[in-house]
C-alpha cells in the first residue's frame, strides 16, 4: 500500500485537552506540556481539580445547592489562583472543579467533554513507594476513553514552560499486531509536529542460555531471526509512514518494558508512544500491560493510546 494513501498517515491533532491539577509541584510538568500543546494545536484546554472529600462541616448544610456551593467555593478560588499564577493570559482555559475519586472523575469528564487527549503528571515513585501510594496516572491510563500523555516528575528547569512538550525523538514499539498499530497515526502526527525522529521498535524475548530449557538455537538461528524481524520492521515502516518522516527501525531484546525504558535513556528529550490492550478488571489483572509498566518506569514522557 502506498504510504501517501494509507489512513494511518493522516494527521491526528487534538481538539480538546484535559489536564488534571492538584496544585503540587509535579503537576506543573503536566500543565506546562498541556499549555505547550494547546498553543501548538490552537485547541481547547480544560483544567480540572478533583476534590476527594467534602470539607469538614459541609454535611451540616441541608440544602443540596448550598452543599455544592459550600464545597466548590474554596476549591474554585484555589484553582483560579493557581491558573492566575501558572497559566499565561494568552491561553484561554476552562476551569472545572469536581468531587470524587480523582482518576474516576477525570475519566468521566474526558468522556463528558469529548476530550481527545489527557495530559497528566505522575509522581515518579517506583518500588515500595509506588505500591503504597498507587498512581492516579496508571488508573487513568487503564480507563481513559482517549490517549493519555504522562509527564514524569518535576518540571525541568532547563526547559522553559513554553517548550515543555518538545520531543526530538519518538520511540514507537510494535509487535506487528493490529492493536499496536493503533498508536501509529498519533505517533506519525507527533513526529511531523515536532520534526522528531521516529524509532519503530520491536522487542524480542531473550533466549535462555542456561537452566532446564535446552538450548536449541544456534548463533545462525538467532542471526536469522534478527534479520527477519528487521525486514518486517522495514516493511511496516514503509507501509505505515510516509518518507517525509525521519524514521528508523531497531530490534531490541529482553523483557519488553525494560528494553524500551533502557532504550529511552537519552540526553535529548524524547517520547514513547505505545498502545495498550484496553483490558480492565480481572482480565487486566491476568494479562497485565506493558504500556502501564512503561508508564511506571520510563525516564521520559509516555503517550498511551487505547
């Protein structure tokens, strides 16, 4: 199929971005990226702050409208102050205050407002701290009705807020499945927008060299497999990405999320674009998700496409 006629090469631009804020320092990284993207695409931007619990004493107000006004007023004032301090006057934003579980309300609002991109920060914890604290970012990734851009850690003082989402390379993993190809259009659009180098990658499981499993692969077998995967990647690149995109291919080896995160360790700012299977509940617990493990451990921003 000619790359110029392939629907996956069509530009995919967000029209409405949703950015959750909790007034913490890490959330500024997501806010700066959302502001940068809103400017670039001249799109609508909605900031949402979710109040987990009603303030003490709110239950004493009997009138339903009074309760709503009671808990919303301080939250709205705090959000307005936050916007005045961190959002430039030339970027129009809609401010929303909601009540409930943060990840649940963000997902609901994204659907209600027909947002096509959520930009969120993750606290950056791993290991025991991550297990104890959990991550709203991962839950949003699991349930969001649209792509989710996850920005990591604190704002990088070396990168101005107006350039927070500038990516020089985009790492796009594929297992050649239809599901993984769902991330292709957005990755292509981002590569064009940022004039970034697109790296189409496939991760092959490492071959056990010791242990109870007998070694049945010769060096020639391994070399042949590598050549076949490289050829498949090149075919995939030619079919789904136009020549105008600066792209390359790479075959990695190991546990998928570990290999991808190791590949992403670079000096230049970059982005991983990855599709998730979209399973939730018990099926999600059984299957797991490489995308969410990448979100948890990647040293760079991750754009997850459902």
